[in-house]
């Protein structure tokens, strides 16, 4: 029987280890005579010959369900063109050492590209391998799937944080801070920022402005709106996506640094927006950046998100058992209310390097809020709680014991 390889890739989430649990537990059950290895630091671990032998793990796999981050380590590493025969020979030689016939790669857009290249290279160079991508991204921008494991928990974190911060600002706005800016992740798609709308309800507005990459930033219109919020309500809370663009389609805040996939290093939007408010309106303000906090907050992860993360992991093993390769398990929405979903199959040729942005009907006419259609889409994804185990007031996050094997 062939063994399996599993790796985590790209930015991690509070529920990626739930997908690991799904893959590992399902593979051990359905392929009881085979072994599964987890790569240290994504595909880099495979290339460097560092893998964890999961047959030696003594702690309960269920511990993975509570643990944020990527327990096996992740990476950002772009594979070369398929014509690089030497590279792929080395990769497949490494897999052959452990009789690997199943390749599970857990990540987002760039990771889907990696998995697709491995699937195509295996076919091109005659290596018997079933390569399955397992979806994960807080950005919620994977094509074909309704939503992405990792996003629901970040959306929950942003909505809760925005609401709580708003109550704080409201308390002090008479004589102190009148504007608060929270910067969240989202390079080209504003899904995370849009989740700030979930802080609001029909009785009260906690988030007044949402700045999206899909809407060109109009400084005058924005400043006028903030001034109106402060005049009418005493304060204004703004959720800003890091990928905000100006009228020319250029990033409003970015640096010259790039990663291995050529993506610009983002950040610095919140202080830039805050400076604009200070200089143009003279209003006292504060800003904050959710950064890694938004994607690591397992203590308030969405139960829906956890369940879907496990489900796609198990579905990946099922697809491999069916002899599929170059595919990804995807989430299909059956209904909004009551919320219902199922798992289907997506072709990596339609997913890799593609991005799904916010639909126009999710964005209000003024460009600063999210419509009912958007709320109906977002709301089920943050529902439910599944708190980790605590000890002395702190989450345990025990994980599993890892046994590194050099190959």
C-alpha cells in the first residue's frame, strides 16, 4: 500500500490544524495498512528531507482541533516550471523514499498552484501520485468554492473586535477619541473587511465605514462621510482592507518588498488613513492593525468554520481514494436560512492563481457598507462556538507530539 504526504502552506489560520485532523484521521481509518507523513514547513520540508512520522504520535489527534497556527510549519515557496526536470526528479525521488502515493497540500491560491504543478509533473514524468489540494485561506478568495476554511473565524474575530472597540470609542468620544481605524488583511478581495458589517444590527451601528479593495478610494467622499458620522453620532469606526486602492488602481499603502510569488508586502494603511483624518479634519483618532491576531484567535473560532475545515480534510482523502488528482474539495452552499452546505469537487485548473472578489451586489451604493445580500452570505459562516480547553485561564493548545524523520 502507498503512503501519504501532508503539508501546510501559505498563511496559517486558527482552523488549519482542523483540516490536518480531517486528512490524518480519515487516511488512518481508510488506509490502515499505510502511513502518513507530515512535512516540516510545507513543501520545503520535503525538498530538505524533513518529515514527521505520524505513526509514532502518541497524543490524541483530537488535540489538533483546538490548536491555532500550523503545527507542522508552513512556507511560501513557488515551484519552478514543469520543464525543470531536475527539480521534479528530486521531488519525486524524495517521495519515492517513503513510498508516497498520495499528496495532500493544504493552502490557498498559491498552494493550489503548487499542488496543480505536482499533479501535472507526476503525470508528465510518470510518477504514480494522486495530488489533492485542501482549501485554506482567511482571505476567502479561492475561486469555485462558496467559502474557504479559515475565513469564518477571522470574520467572527473582526466583527467582535469592531463591536467591542466601537463601544469603547463611544464611551470616550465626547472629550477624547472620535475616530477609530482598524486595518485588516485582504490583498485584492475585501471579504474580511466586509465582515465588519456583522457587528451592526437594525438597532445600532457599530461600524460606520468599510474600505474595500473593490471600491476605489475617494478621499473627499470618505472624509465627508466621517465628518458626518462624528457630527451625527459623535464618533466613527472604520474597517479598512490592506489592499485598498486609489482611483488609478494603485495600492493606497504598500512597500517595495515582495514574496516568492511576487506579491507586494502590504501594511501601513491604518496610519495613513489616520494621518489623512488628522490633517484634513483635525479629529483625534486611534488606529490598530489586526495582523496575525485575526487569524490566530482560536478562542473565538466559528464552529461552522471548524466543521468545514475538518470536512474538506476528510473529503480530500476520499477524492484520493477514488483515484482523483489535480482537484480540491470545495464547499457548496445549499441554502442561507436555514444554513446548509455540502462538499463537492473542484478542478485546480479553475482554482489555482484565480481570485474571487466581493460581488457588486454585496456592496452598498455609496461603497462604504455591505448590503443585505452580503450579510446573508456572511452571517452563517461566523455562527457557533467551540471553545478550546482552558487551564488556569489560558487555552492549553497542547497539539500532538512530533517525531522528525530525515530522508
